[in-house]
């Protein structure tokens, strides 16, 4: 049909021939254009072939599509200085009678150290996590706790026992997976009790972390960062988003869980080769925690049972000298924590509080089987207050101040020598101040200072004094 009227056979044939002629003209024109661009097409085909080859090479060498890499490198430049008139022999007597002189001779040099962490995060279902961390560092100085354990930084690592060798090793390895909607299970040959908690009981340190002691939430006796063969289970109450919720968890960490030697022959001490899981020398830590958390505040209560040879991590040198690694006996430790944080950063800081109490029993015998002749620690306490300002003066910047008393003796028991004073004199205060400049999304610079009023505790002696002041610049690269 043409214009609603039927065409004759001759008219239809003529129209069809005209269409065919036009198609032929278009085809010829396309052939001419193809010939003109033949060289350009050849170049494009070559580029496509090259890209395909490179994609093939990448596919052959890429990480698993379920694995992500997170890295952090930290540089620390700083120094410490001891002062005071104490004649304690805690640092020897090679350079005179003053503890400060000996301490500075051994630890007072300015140092420049690094810590490197490479975290591999692997998920097989989208809800689970296989966590692997490689780590190395060369903190062969006071910032790793040499001389006075309280000067140790949170980022300090020492090359797995040999700082000069810069050894890279496996620092964490564990698997985490959900069970139902409310439970999470951890299991691994190298996990840490403070990383398996249902809730972190403090917000101090979110801006940056300086001294290690202030990352133990005011209760080193409970949150002692025990690391080893571990298992944990956490529960969180299911509530609408933004509502308060209860949570709880319990973990077991055997710090010597990789050792196959159950007994090396000394009934009064656990050697570095003894261990296993559930043995007398496993260095077992059982930690339990109960929390109530809202978007702005949290309150927590926790308990840790510490087997012989477990530690309280940070405290006075006196507390460490006779109750740190229990040759015999055990410890029962409790903690109470709370924090509050504003909805937005600025001039109003977050507030974190923590207190801990540690009770020791059966620790009257030294590793050589002989009882303490002088009074020894049977109870100790600790506390801290931390203030942190997020986005202070500029977005991404942060500032912090913390003060507290790490583990210090609050009760002594008489040793075999009768008539000695059993009133403890072990007090010590620690302060830190810092400000973080967020240079870019991946680089931050944090100058910090800290002061230890009496880190030797009762070992300071009489009415004498010994204190340590430290300053550093911590630069962090995240990638």
C-alpha cells in the first residue's frame, strides 16, 4: 500500500529496486570508510590485545578477592630523662650511687625507631574474618619499657625479642565468625584477650595512642593484653539502632599454648619452655566482661583469673619485682569502667574512667622454692582518667590528656623475717599530653610528653625521689 491505496505490481517492484540501490550505495560508503580507518583499527586491536595480556598477568598474581591488606608504619623520635636523689640500685651502681644517673646512662639517649604492621583481612562469607598480622620494629630503648616498664608506648615492638635484627613475624592469627544473630566466636593460635572483648570499655585513644599503660583502661590486672592460643565467645543484645544494649563475653588465653612441654622439672617455677593448654604452666588467663552501651556512653564490669606466670603488664617496679610473674599462686582481678562522649567533636572532650583491684594468693614462694624474706605484695590497685578532644581546631585533629596510677601495691604480707614494716609505700602517678595533626587522610603527626612521678614505687627508698620525663614525636602512615 502507498498512501492508503494499493500499488500495482509494477509500482511495488520499482520501489523495491530503489531501496536496493540505496542499500548498495550505503554499503559502498561503509566499505570506503572502513578502508580509511583500517590503520587506526589495527592500532586499537593491538592495544586491546596488550590490555588483555596485562589483565591476565594481574589475575595470576593478585590477592584473593576475599582478602584486604591494611598497613600502618609508625616512626617515633624521642627521649626520656630521669631525675631525683634516690640511691636505689634498680639500675645498678656502675656510674655512681644515684638511680637517675644510672638510668640516664642506660636509657637517656635520643632514639629514632619504627613499628610496622601489615594486616590481612580475609572473609569467606562476608560475615566472618580470618585475621593475620605481620609485624616488626626496632624499639631497643626506653619506649619499649626498658628500665622502667611504664615508659613503653602502645606502638612499640622489638623485632620479636631481637630489636637489632628487624625480624618480621606473625603477631596475630585468629578466625572470627558469627553464630546466629547475637553471638560471635573467636578461635586462633595467636589472639589477644583485649581484642576479643564484646565492647572496648574506653574511648580514650581513638584519636591516637601514646603510652601503653593508658590503653589498659585503668585496670592492667584485668586488661593485661595476654596473647597466645585463645578462644572466646561474645553475646550482644539485639535492639533497634541507636538504643542501649547489654553485651557480655568470656575468653581463655594460654600464653604458652604452643608449647608441648608440660613439666620441665622445677615445681616452683614455670620455665619458658613449659606450657600447653589447661596445664599448670599454660599461663592461662580467663577474662569475662559485662557491659551496657549506648551511642554516647558505656559502663562495664570485668574479671580476670590469672594463672601462675601471668602478668599485670604495667605498674611500679616494686610491684613487678615480687608479684609480676607469679612463681606460684594465682590472681583474681576485677575492673569497673565507664565512658561518655559528645555527639560531635570540638571543645567538649570525651571522658573515660577505669579502676582495677588485684588480689594475689599462694605467691609467697620464689622460683627457687624459698619463701620471700621481706614483705611481698598480696593486693594492688590501679585507676585512670582520660580526656580526649576530637576534631579540635580542625577536622581530623585530636588532643588528649590522661592521668592515673598503674598497678601499685596496696597490701603487703610479712615474709619470713619477722618485725618488718608491712605498710606499702608504692604510690606513683603517670600523666600524658598529646596533640595529633592530621596532615592528610593517611598521615598524622603527634607530639607528646609524659611524666612518671615515682615509677620505682617502694623501691625508690625512704624520703628520696626518682621521676622520669619523656617527650616524643610520633608519625603514623596508614595505607
